[in-house]
């Protein structure tokens, strides 16, 4: 039997960490959502409430880093949660472009009501593993999630742009100065060469004059 992971063994979904993590995430998210939906929350909304409760007055950039939700989706979430009366937004002091987000009393109440459901969902997932493997499982997930999030296409594109800025394109490189050709000095003919040079022939007028004289 071929050992899974060998290059010659082919690609087996049953032993692919990417595929297994995706399947596990689907199952865990469905289980988590089924518990949170009892309180009228989605998994992402609960993550936003948790992050703001842990750090009141968070900016949207801080919430993106804490939850892993992309900026445009998070902005839409905050807008809808604000309409529900769960959040408030105020201009951040010292930065007119940023907003500080805080929980309203209604948002804090909903978060507290959802906490037991979220804890029960996590306990059910960890209950599938032995006690000795639970901490290692959590640590492994945190490592994978953190490392891969730092290699997202957006960040890779940003790093590539920085590298390109440091190294100008060939078209932007200054042209090398052309080497000046040294002018060759014309040598003056020597007296011997002048004496050996043929004398110019007389024109037709000269010849006719001689013939008339003869």
C-alpha cells in the first residue's frame, strides 16, 4: 500500500489537509450557526460582537484583523447591525477617516444571550477529540490560520508593489552615456610624398596653344 504523501501516490482527498480543513470548517460552521440562529445571529455577527466586547471602541481595521472578515463585508455587517440597534459608530479622535465601534445595551444583551450557545457548540466539536488532543488541535488551527492569513493575495500584491518600487523598470533606468569617439588627427604629408605626387595635366586650352606654336 502506498504511503499517503508520496509523490507517486497521487492526490487523495481523504488525506489532503486543505480539503479536510474545508470539510471540517463547513461542518463546524453549520453546527455553530444552528446554535446561534436561536438568538437571531450569524457566525460573523457573533464574531463582530465578541471582538467589540473584548476591545470596546475598536476601529473597523482592528475588527478586520480580529475577525478575519474582509473589509467590504465587515462594513456591510456593521451597517446592518447598526440599523438593528446593536452597534454605534463615532469618528475616531485624531483620525477623521476611522470610526470607533461600540456595543449598545441591546448588542451587549444579545451577546450575553448567545454566549452559552457558542460555548455549547465549541464543546460539542472538541468533544469529538480526546482531552489530550484538544489543546494541540486549537494550537494547530491558530498556527495555520495565522500563517496563511499573512500570505493572502492582497498582501502578496502589496509586497510585490513595494519590491517593484525599490527596483525601477528597465525603461526607467537612466541611459548610459554614449562614449565619445575620438577624432583622428589628419597626418600632414611628408615632403617626400609631396615630391612624388603626379603633377596635374594641362587643360585642353594649354594643348591647343602648344599645337599652334608647333
